[in-house]
């Protein structure tokens, strides 16, 4: 399993235990018509309806070459980069101060900098409706796949 997949799995397990809706690979629109999308690594809706996006990075090159993450900020209130500890140590001074940071090491996540709330006025109601549909579908399919894997063991 790739490091990025291990990190995503750890985020989903840790945050999911809090009773939050959390899924991976959620498509976010680049325009109002949903013609093109970028995929957020992990998307979370908390019990009190806060929206958090986690972007997983496996190396400093992965972080430095990513030009799309700033597009995600309009769809969440809190944003985090999550990477192996050695990667976070290299990039932490390059990451804007309002963006949170988690380190990953041997299935353990540690928040070393909390994200600041940056978007109090989320996107229009139609986009929120479409996001909820996508997240609900992704949540159901993700858990259906996992249930099937458990039953096959």
C-alpha cells in the first residue's frame, strides 16, 4: 500500500471515530457547471457541520508541484496538509499560516499546527447541495466496499 493511501486511511479512521462523515477522493467543481473537477484527498463534515479538507502529500516535491490545493479553500472552512513527519519538517515554513499541518508516522497522526478558519461564507446553496449528494454517494460506496472486504475475510 502506498504511503498516501496509508495516510488517508489513518485520517478516515481517526476522524471517523468522532462520528463525523468523512470520505476520500471527493470531486470538487472547477466551475458552476461541474464540468471539470479536482479531487480532494479527504473531505470531512463534522457533527456541527464544519467542512474540513485534508490534502495528503508523500514528498516535498509532491507539495511543491501541487498547484490545485488553493482551489479547495473555497469549499471548506478548515484546510490541512498531512504528510510524513520528515516532509512536514521540510515544508512547514512554506505552508501559509492559516493552513493546518498533521504529521504521519507509523499509523499515528499528530496535529502540529491547527488550521485557522478561513472561509465563513461557503459556496452557493446549489454547490453545497451537489457536494452533499457526492459525499453521501461516496460515503455509502466506500462503506459498502469495506463491508464486502470484511465479509470476504
